[in-house]
């Protein structure tokens, strides 16, 4: 049976027929990982010796040049012989078991012209870290990723779904989903979660339904550290698209260290709020946030532009955490939410070579931020 040796771990691990990642995790090794399906790059590793075969993966996450240079994705790599690897990921994921279970929809609410809030009651409490997501399957539609907006430990799961016209799951949620429906929940997934070991300032940048993971992170952080500095930028198109404002204001009134700024991309007249695009607004403020951990969520173009602004400012990659809402296109595989390698931004994977951030491709954000603007609602 091939043996796996990991540079950062003292003992070799038996691999059997499993992947490098599965073998490591089942032996209790805290191997960095995220999607487990070759799409996020969190498990990217250097193959120091031996040989592996690689199952399907996203070639934007692990480029052919990297593969030739000896890099592998541990979640897709099956050893043929004894192998020695070194993981690249700087931060180790929370290692919660992934479960699949049924859940009942207990509330469906239109909270803005484009966003619906769902509450679902799973068979048993889903363990997750604030900022993570689950895959939801409605009837026989393909599973889609949605981030939890509730805090870990709360029984009812809260999701915010931005309704994409013509989207398979969006249309179902918009038109057919009813209270009492049974759905399937699988999770948790994702690396853009609140780090338990970190207690510094937090800056959250949420575009539209990206407010969901931001809310979970904010409430969780403030519950354990009520005096922690937390700053939220919530970007929406116009006044009509703002939601959950009073809830956030209540939180801000209890925690003077928590600030909410709602940013309107198309105010449509005089406003007291900040107006503009999130990347530009954030760029103007970055000097105040240099020591913060940045969590960003929402449309991929927005996440890309915001991440670039933060990174260009000289803020370390380790301070940036994001799971962009990469859209799943017409994928009907029913299992994973992102199966279209061509949709990722190659330039962006260079910016974040460890693949901490996955990006949608095609529309490069132009200088005026047009595509960011379009994506915000
Ligand atoms: C890690 C992760 C977390 C996510 N969390 C959330 C969340 O909390 N809330 C949320 O609302 N969504 C979230 N998403 C996105 C979500 O998983 C779905 O991709 C989204 O709801 C669209 O699914 P659909 O089936 O309705 O559309 P699909 O049938 O997949 O798409 C239909 C068509 O619309 C296009 N399209 C889809 N999205 C867009 C877009 N943004 N702009 C322009 N065209 C688009 C597609 O390219 C396709 O042609 C998340 C995605 C990921 C990867
Ligand atoms: S965990 Fe391997 S690519 Fe995401």
C-alpha cells in the first residue's frame, strides 16, 4: 500500500485507494483544503517525490505549467507509489465533517427586489464555521452553494438568495418554493471562514446577498469578543435594495466598535449614504484598515475588484478571505457548483496563486468598474 509522507507532518500515512487529501484527513492530519473537488486550489501541494494520477480539476486553479513544475491538488491526486508532498496553504481549514441531510423550509421572505431570505430547519444542527456555505438541492435541480447567514450553533439555517433571472435554482426559489418543502442540505464547505485563532480588526465587504456570510461572521465575532473592531461595507444598487438595515443598526447600537456603511452604486438622487462602487469606496479607506482581516463575498466581479484593490495596496494575501459567488451556469451535475474551468480569471489566479479565491472569468472589470456595477445587483 503506498505511503504518504507530508513535509509538515511527523509520521507517514497509509493511502490505500484514496486521494492524498482523504488519506491525510482520515489520519487526522490538518491538511489545508476547501472544496475537495479540484476547484478552489486550497489543497495545492508540491509533489516532492513519487507519482500520482489526477482526477478532473479546474485548470485555472492548477495550471498546466504548475502541473509540469510538480504541483498537484491533493484532493484530486491518487498516489501510484510512495509519495512525499508539501502543502502550500498557509492556513489550515477548520476540519468539520461534511454531512448531507434533509431539511424543511420554514420561511421564505422577499427582502429586497432581488433577494429572498430562506429559513430551513435541518434534520440535525449543521456544524460550520461562520462564513462557510452549504450546497442546497431543491427537488431534482442541481445543487447550488449558499452561504449561511446564521451563527454556528443555531438550529435554523438562514440563507439569502439573489434571484438571477432565468437561473435554474433562482427561478424555482422565486416562483415555486413553499414553506414546508423538503430540500437537501450538504455542508459545510469553504475556506473564507472566521479564523478562531485570529482576534484582530475585521473588515467585511458584502455585495448584495454577500451580506449572508458577512452577517454570520459579524455576529459570531461580536458574540465572543464584544469589543472587537468590525467594519461592514454593504454594497447594493439603490435604496430599495437595502435589507436587514435595522437589524444591523441594532447591533451597531450595542457595539460602538461595529460600523455599518451602506454603499449605493446607483443612488438615483440625493443621498446621505456613500455612493459609488465598493472597490473605489474601500480604496479610499484602506489606510485605516491595514491590520484588518478582510472578508469579502458577493458577485465574482466585485470580489475580484475588491481583492485587487486590497492586494495592490500592499495588504498581505493572508489577510484576504473570499468565496466569490461563482455562478454555476448550466451545470446539471447535481453535485458541485462550479465545473467550468474557463470561467475563472487567469490573471486573478496569479494574484492569489494558492487559489484562496476563485474567480469568474470573461468579463474583465473595466476601469470604470462597469462589470462590478452590473454584478452588484
Ligand atoms: C461558495 C459560493 C457561495 C455562494 N453563496 C451564495 C449566497 O449566499 N447567496 C446567493 O445568492 N448566491 C450564492 N452563490 C451563488 C449560487 O450558488 C448560484 O450560483 C446562484 O444562485 C445562481 O444559481 P441559479 O441556478 O439560479 O442560476 P444558473 O442556472 O446557475 O445560471 C443561469 C444563468 O445565469 C447566469 N448567471 C448566474 N449568475 C449570474 C450573475 N451573478 N450575473 C450574471 N449572470 C449570471 C449564468 O451564467 C447562467 O447563464 C454562491 C456561490 C458559491 C460558489
Ligand atoms: S480542496 Fe483541492 S482544489 Fe479545493
